[in-house]
C-alpha cells in the first residue's frame, strides 16, 4: 500500500480470471479482461443517516419517494438550502444512496479513467475512490449510469461497458467484466446509459451482444449464474433492466433495439417478447404497472413510436402479451427520462418538452402548456409532489394530480447546463447535478 498526500492508495495487481481472458470480441469465455484498478482511501466518513435510494429510480424502481418526514411544498423563501456541492467530470451519471453514503460513477478526463466514488451524504467529502484506465473522448458527455448498491456490493457500468463490482463499504475490488471484449456488445451512441441491477445477490446485466442478451452474475464470486441467448440482431440500448412479477413468475424486462423482452429470474429463459417496439435509440426504462402491465416510451421518432402499453396474459404455463395502446411520439414520447406511474396516472415530459399526465388508456389528461417547458431534465415524485428540473437547473414543484398542472414553487438550484442526471432522494436530502457539478439539497420542511 502506498501513502501519498494523506491518502492510502491500494493497487489491485491481479484480477480473478484475468489469466483466461479471451481475445477481444470473441465472447467465448466468462473470465474478466484484466484492467488494473487503484483504490484510494480519502478523508470522508459516512453520515448517520439510514435512508436509501439504492439504484436507478430508487429502491422500488419507480422514482417515487415516500417518507413520514414533511417535505417542502413551496419555495417562496428563495428555494431549498444547499448542503454541499462537489465538482464532477463531464457527464450525466446520477447518484445512489445507502446508509449515509453516496455512490456515483465519475470520469477523470485528465487521468483517463472511470472513477467509482463513495462520498459522505452529510458533507459530500470522498470516503474512497476506485479508478481504472479507460480512454474516452467527449461524446456529448462521458459518464451516464447510476450505480446499484447494497450493504455488501456496489456495481457500476462504465461508458464503454465495463461492469465493475466492489465492496460497498471499503471499495475493495471484487470482479469486472468487459462486455465489448467478452460478449461482443456494441457501445451505444453517446456511450452506454444502462444502469445495473442487483437482485437477490446477483448483478443483472444486459450485454445485448452477439450471443448473450442478458446475464446474472453472483456478486460475491463474479461467476455467471445464467445467460439468456440473444433473440436475434438485438443491440444494447440506453434502457435499463427492471424486475416484474406476474402469475407467480419473476422476470426481468428490457428494451433492446429489437423490441421488449422478459427473461426468467430463475434461469434466464425467455418468458415473453414483443418486437413492435424496434427502437434504434431507446432510452427510457420500461415502467411496470402492477400486476400485469408494462409501459415503454421513446421520443426520437423512429418508426413513429412514442409510447406503448403491453398487458400480460396467462397462457397455460406461459405468459403472453397483447397491446393495449400504441401511440406516436406526437401524442406522447419521452426522449430521455423514464416516466413515473403514480396514483393511477403516468407523468412524463414529451417531445414538446411539456410535462404531461396520461391515464392508463393512453389518453393525455393534461399538459403543462407551452409557457411551462422542461427540456430533458429529470423528475421524480415525493410525498405527492413532482420535483422536476429543466436543462439549466431550474427546479419546480408541481402537484402530482390528474386535476391539471399546478405549480407550487420554483428555484434555480444549479448554474450550469444539461442538468439531466436522474435524481436521488433519502432522508429529505435531494441530490441533483448538471454537466460538471453535483449538489445536495435539504428539502425537509423548515
């Protein structure tokens, strides 16, 4: 271990399985491709908070936060208090939160390295960093993904599809897979935005390569538990994998470039698929509406697809799907963010940049009007109110109600631009970022 400028730097000289690394692009072996990483212990410490936003869209995969604490519902006094601010490498990667720690995947442009950072929720100071060398060029930002974290593991997917698992407490390396080199994945335009999933001690990843569509990896050992074969010429999209349960079966739903597909959580076998949804640039993640519906959306206009609802039906021992509605992007299509289902309605920003409320038949109940546009910024619902931010860091609070657009307050919380990273909230603290800065806001009622 090296000591340098008051920090402890631990080199990882050998990665498990690296001796058996396959030739680039062969996809024939499961052993990770060797990339030596550096673990740096910093001066921060976890706060005493026990709240959790442990993955993309939160613990329940729905971007809805519920708490017994009273949250601010108006900002007449100048907006929420700023608790801390940290500089970030260019990107749109959001945070995950667990037990007083904040996890984020950053990019060090000068050092040419992906950096997994663990910070204190209390003051934003780094607790540790784990970095590994990856040479990126600016491609409309760099980092884009949200880590998945448990009390034992944190899993990240880097811009060039490096999947890394670390000890979430110490940052110690556990395993890595290079999806491009080992599974023939194609890095999507603007780098990957797929956020990893940890479910029952397994990392669920969609390489969407030549032979493997999805796989489950044991977080402790790095061993692949199962692989789902590719259903055809599907490639990785920007969408993420989400779990769903129906008719006693648990499966993972994913939007690749060839359609929407679900595979068994037990063994990776295909449960159902729909190929109407062929999107070259599919970004939002499927929204699960229990017990039997799935909503997918997109806003780039390919094949005139904007949003679609599928309903699952039991077919003997299997599961079938039927289309409830299929609309063009002119009716509603989300370009970047994943819509939120709440209290019987779907909320999201369409291609016209207006916030919209849809019913479960796909009808637009209301739009925010041309005077209230939001761009591509993130949004979530907390205690019945929508926290929504535009491209330039203006955040508004809106009533989450089918009764119409009702704005409760607004505040400029970021000075930069492209404030697109997904939000994270725990213990009344809201973490947002723009292209180069991440901040933590106190939104608890005064």
